[in-house]
C-alpha cells in the first residue's frame, strides 16, 4: 500500500472507529509527517522496518526534542504500525522499545496577576485581538485543553447558562462552567467579528482569517506573543493557562474531585500534581516573607 493511502486509512480509523477529534488527528498527522520527513525514502508500507522505530526515537532525541515529545511521537508511530499490522499491511515485529523515562516536573503555573496581564494583552480594536481575548478568557475560566478549545463548536457553548459541553480524550463528554467575563467576550466576538464574517455559517466558534479552526502552532505563537507583551519572563504556552486554572482553583479551596471533573482527568492522581504546585507556591511565598 502507498504510504499516502495508508495514512488516509489511518485517519478514517482514528476519526471513525476510535472516535477521536479532528484536532487530535491533526496532532497525530504532525507526528507521522515528522517520521516520513526523516524517512523520505519510504514510499509503500513494504518499505517499513522494525528498526525504523528505534532510529526515529534516536533521531528525535538527537535533534534536541524533549523526552516527552520524542516519546509522544514514538507512541504515535507504534500505533500506526499496529494499525497496519492489524490490516495485514505490515508483516514485521513491533518492538517494545526501552525508552528513557519521562522526567517528572511540576507544571508551569502563572500567578493570578500574571494571568490578568496576559488576558489583558490582546488589542480589542482588532478582530484577531477580540477573538484571542475571548479564547484566552475561555481557556482560563474553564480549564480546556488546547485541542478542545481550538475544535470548539458554537453548539457546544450555552452562553445563557454559562456552560460548555466538552468532548475530550476518547470523545468523553463533560460539562464545565464558563466565567461571566468569558461569556461577555465570546458574545462580543460573535457580534463584532463572526456575524460580520463571510464564514459566519461555520460550525466552529473560533476561526482564522481563512475561516478555519486555528492551528496549535499559530495559537501557541499568539500566546507567546501576548506573554511577552505582558512582561511575563517564564515560558508560557496555551497549556500554562490550564495548569494555572487548576492551581488557582485549589488555592481558593476547590475540592480535588471537582477540579478533576472539570479538567476531564480519568485518574485523580493526574489532578493531584496541582496540589504539589499549590504547596510549592505556599512554601515559596513563606520563604519570601521570612527573608
């Protein structure tokens, strides 16, 4: 099978059989493209070798990618190989590669003042600035994953009730509240930008100038730009807002189970990392006070 046909078949499998979102597929495709950019001599599935997975991991680490990124891309390609093997297009072995351990670290979290500065950075006199303001307010007030935010459809947002219906990993549904500020700026964005756009009939809420959902790369660059404008010295990504949302909720006394539900975590152990962030902040504040 031609590689281009194999990738297209895998797309249908991911979207239809596994029920994952289109935005998740876009992320998968970026990883698959990275693999075939490296192995540009692979034209058909018959060209794929067991050793390619070892070589790909080694290559990803050699060009300076983080362990997390390298392991994510390796996992994506192992799943692709498993899919091909299931359908009889790959006859080789799929090795269990002994991988470097993913480093344990506390998620980067902004202070509440830093979040406020970041949210106030977009220029509301421009259509893109008003859109970005609405997106940042939405992400921080609801704790959405960046993929969930970028693929958000108008039908998922009930502005009168202040509720977003989210389809997270594995198409699992959850409902999360959205703050009044976010509702206000979404309404302003719809009134001043979406309703005046030639793409106003699109089902997606937040659109690029071309009428398409924003890419992860573009939104990452926008968040980085706004963080620099806000004078934030730490490294900021869209996911930083999700981390900050969870940490600030716990700092203000929210129950761990409620935060788990809002974030869409299957395992509460994943949410518990934010209790460590809160403890680290408390210790840091105490140390500063005692100096």
